[in-house]
């Protein structure tokens, strides 16, 4: 949830993240929503979401082994962690899950495949 009480839900099967404001039943897509894939407007089996004070949405994109930031209103994301395929190099992740971002915009990721 963000500071305004909006709920963000990861839909693993639809490869998207939706935001539901109070009183809404449909919600709107705020990340992904263009099918499974590795383009900058797609997700592949998203796992976890974190929303910062500016309403940027950070998503652990498990199937693409990366973490993405979707700035509010953006049509595509920015890769903020990994993005160089699956592996254990410093520029790689292996099935990232939990993601948290601190006030300095440092991204912390639980990297399941690399323990």
C-alpha cells in the first residue's frame, strides 16, 4: 500500500501490477500488462512490489532475473538491478523475489536462486 491507501497487487499469471484506489473494483495497470516478455514494457512472472514516496513502482521480475522501476505514468520501465540474464555475477540475479527501496533509492533484493 502507498501513503494514500492505494493497494498494489502483483498478478503473476497476467504479468502485471495493478493499483486499486479506495472504492475501485477494477484497478489500473501500473507495470507490465503487455503479456509475458523481456521488453521494457513487459514483465515475466513478477513476484513482489515496492512503492516509494514518489509512487514509483519497483517490481522483482523473476522470469527475467531483474528488478524494474516504473515511474508513475510511465509506459515502460527502467532496469535498476541486474538485467544481464540469469547468473551469480554482480550484474546478474537468479529468480529475484523480495524488493525494498530505502529513502536514498538504494535497492535491496532477495535473490532466491543465488541464496
